[in-house]
C-alpha cells in the first residue's frame, strides 16, 4: 500500500510486541552456526528519529517504547528485555535519552554474521529512499519491489536456514488473504523456514481470515501471541497486536512469556498478553 508510512506509528506498543518477538527469534537462531538468509517483506525506513514531524504527530511511542525505556533499570533483571533494551540504548546518539527507534531492518541487520544474508523489500518509493540512506552491512540487499512477490521469487535459497518477517500495513482487506497465500507458498519451497507474521487486532476481526487460512493450509506448527491494550469494541482503531511464528524455535514461548509479563503492566491497567499454539501436530 503506497500511502502507508510507518514513521507515524514508530515505537508504538505493536512495535514493542513485534520487535521483541523478532529479537528473541533471531537470538535463538544464532545459537547454531549454520548460515541464515533473512527476509523482510515490508521493511520501511529502518530507523526512526522520534523527533520527526511524522512521529510527533501521533506520538504513539509515548504509550509503547517510552514506558519501557523509562523503566529499563527495573527491567534489567529480565534477561531478554535487558538485552533488547541494551541494544536500543546503544543506538541512541545521546546516552540516557530515547531519540531513535529501530525498525525491523535494523533489528535484522545488526547481528548478521559473515555468511548470513538479508533481503529487505520496500515498495513505497519514499520509504525505500529513506532505507537506501541507512548504513547497513554489505551482506544486506535493499530491493525496491513488492515483498510478498519478492519472497516467493527468491526461494529456495542457498543457505541451510531461512527466516522471514511479513509485516504489511493491512490497509487493504485483500492483504490478509495475500499474506496467507505468501506464507503457504514460502513453506512449500522451504519447509524448514521460520516465518513471522504480524497482524493488527481491529474490531472488524479481519485477522481471523489470515489465521483460518493458515490453519487450514497444512502447516505443522504455528505459535500465536497477542498483546491487547483494551477490549475490542470499546474504541475505534487498533486495540491489539498479533504475532504468528511458523516453526518457532524451541523455548521461544516461555522466554517471551517471561518478558511480556514485565512489559504488559507498563502499557496500562487494561493491557493483556496471551499466547498459545494455533497449530500443533
């Protein structure tokens, strides 16, 4: 969708949920030495200055990343959160001040090893131009193209392992079905791939089409987690964030549960986190 720019939402509660999950998955995958090809189908800008006019317009990071940043010392005893927050702290130009929030290209690229590969797709011309200006390792490709089509065309890959993040805006209703088709197609080409899918929780509940299509698609393991700020129907707009992980690394669920138990209270009294196996055979 060429009207969507994530800068308006950078660092919000959904980013916290999505990127903490992504960080944990990467951490698990890097425990083995065999090379990985990573894909990011909707990369965005890669790095978001929080003082940018777009980000300040809605200020969503104030109810997402900022409370965690302010509580970082209290969270230092939780291993996953401590490591994640330390990475964010190292990105800041002025120690102690939260001035930048990293998007998924940064999270994926910052820990690439010599033989790993990363392909970043971004279709929006303005967003791709921002991405092109980011300093990234030489084993990262930035591709101005549709990421779902690009993922399909790129598979299979030469590396033994594959990890893909699918994170569209879902501004078009058709994207829920398109993402499901893309995931199922990718898994046919790389059955061992670890695939992460983010989806919004909206009152219209269109995410159920995505979930049901994947459940009926023959995949063997899909783990689901959802972070909600309130009950559906209380207000218009997104009330929660969902993440699916196909072929999740062993232990991911318990590690994220421990971290999210500390995160959720910081996002408000009505915030809730739940996780379960959407598909398990």
